[in-house]
């Protein structure tokens, strides 16, 4: 069990992403201060997020379309 944190070097919208492999939860914090928690996210999706050219595009195009929002803070 591990929690992985990722901070994009350059992003207009994403401040940080945190992935918990035990619960398969991805928490994405936007620069607005809101954090969206997505459930059922496989490790591979998190890994792809960290490698994608634009974290914001990946969250919009893949995460939001394929995984359920569990809550917003």
C-alpha cells in the first residue's frame, strides 16, 4: 500500500494529484483550491497522468470521462 503524489511542472489548472493504490482513489487538486476525488482508478491511469504532456488535458479527457467523482472538497 502506498500513496503517490505528483505535482505537474507546468499546468494552468492542476496543482497536485495524489493516488492511493490501496483504495484506487485519485485526488486531483486544482489551482482554484478544489480537490476532486475519483474512485476506481487503476494504477496505470495514474502512471499515464504523470507521463502525459498536459495533466489538465489528461484529467479532462480520460479521468473525468471514465471514473466516478466520489466527492469534492
